[in-house]
């Protein structure tokens, strides 16, 4: 029996030996515990399924910590071992390697590596560096929250720019937020980065400039936004969670060295592991480490950054919570993962501009293509200069750019050196050789900065304010500066003036145009010396730079230059567009505001935008007739036509008449503009007179509305002696010209009438002579004028003998006509002079009334005019009541008063009418004409009421409505004019006029 037992024992020992030997050379995954094999879980990282070579990427910073929970975006590289199914997440920063391990096991997980000159195939773990750890017990519930789009959260963020500067640190959303993440008023990439986070997780992401703030006016426009965010709270269905699940993490770990195929012992020095933690949710175990790549421990194997060196790595795990247990599975000893740690390479640089040996005239345009995972800064220098200049990253071209003023350097060869670096400070250098050869020698030392503000104003006007700062870095004094404007804008230019910052006027001189350019020279009040700066401001007035493109939406197209044209390099330039009255860019139109550095001389940088303007854009045509008489007076007659092409209604316009004017009359085809006439105050004779043409009070209750036209006349007399001077060959007269506010005058015709009593000696050029019977007219025609560029006309004349002979000639003519009249009428003289005739030939004269009495005519005309005026006042009152401008009580009182006055006139007029008719058919016709015009007016008003009713019920198109409305208004206007003329004729006959 004992022999049998010994044989059975021998057989068992032999079986155990064979089994152990087989396990040492076979993958355990095929033989033991299949229920513990790790299953891959997608955490959002990219998985590298390679079974051979692994390249661990370099990162400038590791975001997160070894807190025991592997987050979806924590690592940039992931690898799943094909044998053990252990997933490893790895990255390094050149000093520390960050490793996250996860496996479907409740026990320990380990990894080991050999020196790059050794392997595992001969002795397993012997002489390898081993790190092993486990999580004691179950530390985490598997249901800790990750953010859903419908959750409310609190996020702490740090916002940095590409150059590494931190510009903001705060909480958004804050601790009180209950708004779902998907509804936050934030950039979409910011919201997307929050979704999927758990409390305590840290994420780092970059929002490219093209996906960040795309409005040019935003302070962060064109900036890459670098965010580091940490989730601190989740609010879901009324429940707040603020506890970090990683606070429950725990780990038992050890840095060890292999002593045999499966055995390993702990290092005496455990300092290589910088951080470690782990979590176990009952199914998965996750371990995280931060380990130094280098170590001074004799049993440790250092890891080197190199693309040429590969270290063999194996992964393993067990089912027990122990550090030195037998692995359930491990990577094949003969097929380890070959790992190399990718070093941090310097950026790759390609100089796009300038080209090698390029000839530069004024400005070197630098464009550098620097590629890396992330280039933080790029700089340049010229020759051996110790000062590096910054290149700016252009998110649109994805190049690093700068404009460098080469006019400050000597002519000849120069070398530009470029330097680009990443966040860790690794940099690369490259150089380009150029030659500086300017076309002409500029004013040495001139450094110019300019800020341009472009303001649109009413009546198609534009005001361009340029603020210059001139710095003298040369040896000579700077006394002036030249400013240019392309000749194609000559028809738009009105005027330019300049002042210093302290208010002193800068002299602006228009030079001769050259090479298609308008040219001005500005002379400084004081010369600018070495290292001194001088600031001044120019204001340029332009017209018609924008034009209507969409009448329905009042959209205009504006085109002009962003920056002034100078013969010097502009060191820095800024441009901003603004609106004086009710204007804006159309929706989604790109704002043209911009900044530029080192602009080449005479460089035209244009902008073109669509505007929406609701200001008054009134244009006009004007005809002025000036009679120069021999008695020292200038008789003016102005005919002004206004055309409202803008969206706003014109309520009034100021017409400024020259000084020494009198006898001012304002009227139109209907009659005198009474309210405007009343604005003529008792001003000084030697001062200009501002006449307020009140369109609302005189003619249009709503003002001159859009697309309406209106014509009026102004007559006045100006004393000539105040505007002329004696010269050798006569009197030199500078014709004073009235100003029509800021209205843009498309065409201005000026007729200077020279009667026979004056003789023209010379006159300003560009006129056409028109010869009459008794006078000669000089006709000038000017286009596109405003008050800022008025017409200027000078004439030199002499008084002739005709001035003295004229009264005698007219007296003889009147006497001769009177003689003919008396002869033909054979008028008999009174009896007192000749005595009575024979009785049979003489009848006693009886006094006869020729025509109606003047009192009757006067009373009838005045009452009829008063009735018309009261009716118009009543209509205006009713219109004001409908618009809510008059209170009900005031309306009732005024209405009752007006109607009472109209009734009193109606009770008196019939008797006066009958008396008028009794004096003959002439007066009967006049009364009939008045009644006919009244019927036309009433008929047109009734038609207007019906038309408005049809429009309200939408039974007529807009175009048809407007045409019919204009027809009715013209009928009323013509009838009113005819009525006024009839009443004027009656008043004239009554002797009132």
C-alpha cells in the first residue's frame, strides 16, 4: 500500500511539474479563468490596436492627476494588450510618464519593462523593472454621474491665449446655475467639452479662432482660446452632487525588480513613483501612476526619449489582492510590446515670405509656416539685433505674420532670423537673406501712426477724422507732411481742415495733382525735432461715397479707403466705422474695423460694406439769378428743388442768406410760406440771416416724406459795396452765395446778369455768355456742391453812362406813351378849363360807379380767405387728434371755436356773393370760378378718403395707391392755387395790393 501511495505521489508531482512548465511558455488566457479576462471599454480615447511597436507621445502638460479614475480625455494614447486585454493609457512630458491601467479583474494589475538591450523571452520577469498594484476592496459605485446635456453644472475654468498668458479665471456656469448645459449661452465647443465629465475631472481643450468669437469687434476676435476646466457640481432632477468620486480611490502598489520568471521583489527606494491611486467598482479595476522616466535606484531601468530606442513592455494581472501573486494572464514573453518614448521635437519652419535674396523696397512682409502640435510663440530679428520682434498668428492663413518697416535700415543686404517655440520652450531657427532697395529716399526719421474714424452723416455726407502722431527719429527737423487721395475720389471731395491737439490750426495747402493723385501739404505750427512727437487731426468731408442698392430696405453700398495715403511708411494704422444718425451694418455684414502695421507708401486698402440708413438723404437742384446793378445792389432770385431720397422725413431746412441782405421773401407756386417768413428776425444788417424753411408748418403736416419733391423760391437784395473792392480797372466783386444747410446740390446754375448800366471787365472762368436785349448773362454751372465747397465767382465791372441816362430814357418813353394814349382817346378837358358847350350838344354828366365798390370786394375776398384758412386749421386739428397730439378736451374747445367762426362767415358770405354778382358778369364769373375750385377740392378730398379706405382693406396695390394719392394731392394743390389767384385779383381791384 505504501508503494502504491509513493507511485501516486510521484505521478502527481510529475504532472504538476509538466503543467507548470507548460504554463511558463503558454498564454494563460487560453487555459485558466476565462471569466476574469478584461473586456475593452471605450472611454472616448483613441485605441492603438498594434501588437508590435508603440510610440508614446510627448505632451507639454498632463491635464488631470493620478486619482484612480481614468477619464475619457485624460490621455492622448491608448493601447489594449491583445493577450491580457489590459488597456494601457500613456503619455509623457519628457520627465514623467503618466500611465493608466484598466482590466476586468478584482485583483492586481502590473506591467514590466526590460532594458532596450534585453528582452523577456529568456527569463521572463528576471532583471526587469516591475510596477504592480491593486485596489483593496470595492471603492466605487458604478453609477457615479457623468454630465448629460440636460444637466446643470458648475465649471471652474482658466482661459489662456496662445502665448500662454492667462486672461480669465472664474466659474461658468456658477454654483447657482440650473440651466441645462445644452442651453448655455456659451461657445459650442465649450459646451461639448463639459458633456461626459464627472465631478473632479479636469479637461484641456483649444477652441480655434475660426470657431471662437468671429465678430471683429469682440476683444477676443482672431484668438485661439485655450481652456482648462474642472467640473465641481452636477445638478440633475433636483439633486445636487458635489463630491468627487475620486476621493474614494485607494491603492496598494510597489516598485519592484524581477528575480525570476514570475517572481519580483520591492525596491528599497520607492521614490520613482510620483503619484498612484486606483478604483474598483466590483467589475473593473483602474490604476493610475505618474512615474519618473529616470531613476538612481540600482534596480530600476531608466526610460529614454528617443525614436530609435525601444523598450520591451509586458502587461499582466491576477485575481487576488496581493503584490507578488501568480499572474492569471500575461503578455507573451516572446512578443512584448516594443515601446519608444517620442521626444519633443522643435517646430518645423517654412518661410513663406520673403523669399531668399528678395529685394525689398519699403516693407518686408513676413510669413512663417511653423508646424508643431502647438506653436506658442514665433519671433524674428534683423541682422544681429538683440531685440526680437513678435510675429502674430493669423488664424485665417494659419501663418505667423508681421510687416517690418525696412526704410529704417541701410540699403543693401540684410538677414532675417526666425525663431518658433512650443509651450515647453523647445525652439527652432531659420534665416532668410534679403536686400533693401527703396525707390526713393524718404524723409529720414519720419515715423507716422494714424487712427481713422469714418462717420456717415445725412444727405450722403461722410466725415473722415484722421488722428496723426509723427515721431522724429532722424537728425533733421520735420516741418510738414504730405497727404494724398486717389483721383477717382475728386468728385467726392468737399474740403479738408486740420488742427493740433492744443487747438492751433494747421495750414493745409492744396498742391498740384500728380500721377492721378490729389495732393495736400500740411505745414506744422512748429518743427518737430529729434526724438520729439507731434500730434494733429485732419477732418475731411466727402460726399456720395455710398449709394442706394435696395430701396425697400434702405440698404446702401459704402466704399472707400481704410487708411490715408502717405509717401511714408505708416508704422501703425487703425480704422473704425460709425454712424451719425440711425445707421447700422446690414445683418451678418462683416465689420470693417481693423488694424495694420507698417503699411507701404501709397498702399490703397479699401473696404466695401452694406449699410442700412434711415437718416435724411436729401438732394437738391438750385438755380440762382443775380442782377448786378449800377446803384450798389445785388438782386437775387433763388429757385430750390428738394428731392428726399432717404427714409426719414425732412421737417425743415435752414437757408443762410449772406450779410447785408434785405427784402427777403420766401414763397412757392401756392403763395408765401407764412410761417417760414415769420422766422426772419430783427437781426443785424451786417450779419448773415438764417431762414428756417418750416415745411411742416407751411406745407406738409408730416414733413417732406420719403420720395417726395418740393420746389420753393427765395428773393432778396444784398448790398454790393460790402462784398467788393476797388481795383485798377474797376470794382472787383466776390458774389456772396447763400448756403442751404448740408443739402447735397446735384446741379447749381448761377446766372450773373450784367445790365447795360454796368460793363463787364473780367470774370471767373468756365462761364457761358447769354446775350439779351438790355443785358448780358454769365451762366455758371456747378455740380456736387454743399456748404463746404460753395461756388466762388468773382467779376470785375465798371459803371457805364447808361446808369445816368437810364432814368431819362424811361421818362421819355413813359411821356411818349402817354401822349399817344391821350391823342387816341381824345380826352376832353373839364368844363372849368374850357367852358360849357352848346346846350343842344351837352348832357349833364351823372356820376357812375364803374365796377363793384372796393369795400365790397375787400370784405368778400377777406372773408373767403379767412374761411379757407379756418377750414385748413380744422383739418389740421382733426389730423392732430387722430395722431394723439391733441387732448380730447382741447380738441373739443378748438373745434367748437373754429366751427363757430366758419358758421358766422357762411351766414355773411351769401349776401356778399349776391351783391358781387349784381355788378355784372365779370364778378359772376369770378364767384363761379371760386365755387368750381371749392367743388374740385371737396371732390379730391372725398376721393382721398375712399382711397385710404381701400388701402386699409387691402384692395389696392401700394404702387396704385401712391399714384392715385399723388393725383388727388395735385388736384387739391392746383385748385388751391387757382383760388389764391382769384382772391388776389379781387384784392388788387379793391386796392389792397
